[in-house]
């Protein structure tokens, strides 16, 4: 490992934004059988050699936090097996566990042992993003099948790839500010999810809804017939369901969409486990149209326009430049005392991607189902809807904190969202 590998400014942002969410990405693989614990342990050991970040923690330093090896690290720290009488309840409990980047580890693999096994992967956002948790689970399955199939990484090259060095020329072209979402027009507060205010306890909740095969097929057919993207129909239904929930005229109609900055890099330079997720906003301030078809067309036009400007690079350039010029300790102190305030983005839609069944087979044990989940947002702060696709079946997930009243409003939103999707 390099002597002093530093966190990027983007990584530092995840440490600050734990105020708004628990900053984890998660994945669940429901297996059609039992996993071999010794083979899985060997796969975890091999994964640490391939991805040295898994053996690290964050050392909190004033000028810039740094990556450091976890004292006394053993690969067994990353893995455990839990026997469960109620596997579903145990999975939910494990999804809600905390990860502390300052003590480590930054990832945890949990095998839930019931009639069939399930694998739960928790990854801290400081170490990686939604693409990372998918890639990490694929890597684990690959190494389970053949521990020597992937070559170990040189730590210096590994940490260099995690930085934004390869993106610097494109970020310079962005001008540091170009591409950052602008504020809503004066007098038009941005859309917010209608959380019940005054919830002090940070109770983690997970609402997971698997759509029927028929519904999932209808959504994909709708997109194929219009030569569109799944994300566009997901966003169109999101706009319409949220308008029905909060009232069509309340605030500027904007949703936040993540963008994977790896898309701007050649394949050989893309890091597998890193935080390369920026964002942009999709705005439909002129109206949603009268039907899903019309909203879909508006969303597709808006996203196409945004993507032409290399969205997300401006954010990365701005925050990286800020972290290079101002010590992290000063930014954190001003952030914690309220002297620097972050403007909360509009509600998020996070497409966690197509999960390949063949990449989630552990030896002779195939995956029956799999889905990904995002961070648990604190009530009143950030609302995130995520979607993933496995073997033709779509799973929706909302991770949030709050009480029964907030669970009721999230359930109502998901009901409206499912109604708005094609069938």
C-alpha cells in the first residue's frame, strides 16, 4: 500500500453527508441452496488481495483523511454466518447494521442460513458506490468458483485508479462549476417528499417490493416499443406518483439522478470498487403531460439533453478543487456548526442496474433472486427510490428512517408508483 494514500474530495463528501443518510450501498442474493463456508472464506481472502481497499479504514486527519490498514486485519473480519429461524427478518436486521469507516471494516459479507442461504453485502459509500457493490458481489462469486481467476492488485496502482486522475482533463473542460444543478426559480421551492416532521429517532426501515413477472415484462415491452430506456419510464412514473402524493402544484418538479463517472473513462481505467457516482437533475417544470406516454416523452427529452453535457463532471471538479484548497477539518467544522449548509437535492431515483444471474452463481448454487438497495435517508432529508432488475423481475426499494406514520406515506407512494407504471 502507498505510504500516504489520501481520500479524494469526493470520498470526503461521503463522510460529511452521513448527517443525511447512513451512506451505505447494499445487495442481497437469495441462493437456491447452501453456500460452502470454507470456499466463501477463501473467496473473501482473495477479494482483499484484488481490492486492497477492503482491508482499510479511514484515518481522520485535519488536512485530508487517509486510508490506513485496519490494525490486526484478518479477512475473517469481513465475513460471518448467521443461523436464522426467520431469514427474512434477519436479512432486514443485517441491512440496517452500521459500518464505521473510521474503525473499519468498510464492507461486510453476511450469510443468512435458513432452508436456503442468502448473502447480504453491506458496503460503505466512502469505499464504493452502487456500481461497486454489484461488481464486488460478482467478484466474490468469481473467486468462489476459482480463487486464482483474478490477479491480485498492486496497492499503489489500485489507489491511483480510485482517484480522479484519469478524469482530470475532462473535469478541467467542465470549468469546475458547469454541470452543477442550479437552484429552483425564485418563489418555487423544490419538490420534497412529505415526511412527517419531528422524528428524532434514527430507526432504519426498508420497504422492498418485487413486481410480478407480468408487470416487469410490461414495463420492458413499453420501453422496447418506444426505443427508450428503462430509467426513463421509471422516472416518468416517479414524477406522476409524487405529483399525486404531494399535489401537482407544490414546488418545482425536479428529480435527482446519479451518473456513473466511469462512463467517461476507457474500460481499462475504470476502478471496480470506488466512489465514482455523481448526479444531475431532471426537470419537468413546464408540466407532466396528461398521460404516462407524454411524461415519458418529456423525461426522455430532458435526460437526453442533460447527458449531452457530460453531467456530473462539474460536481466532481468543484468538490475536488475545494478539497485540494481547503483542509478537510475546516470544512467539517463549518459544516457541523451550520456555517456551511448543503442544499438538499430533490428526491432521488437510483437505478441499481441489471443483475446478471450467471455472475451470481456460487459454484453449483444458482441465485434465485437478487436486488440492490441504497442508503437509509434520515426522515425529512433525502428520499431515494431504487430499482434493480434480475432475471426479468424488477425490485423496488426505499430505505428510510422514521416511525409508522412515515412508513405509511412511503407505502402509499409505492402503491401510486406501481399504478403509474405500465401494465
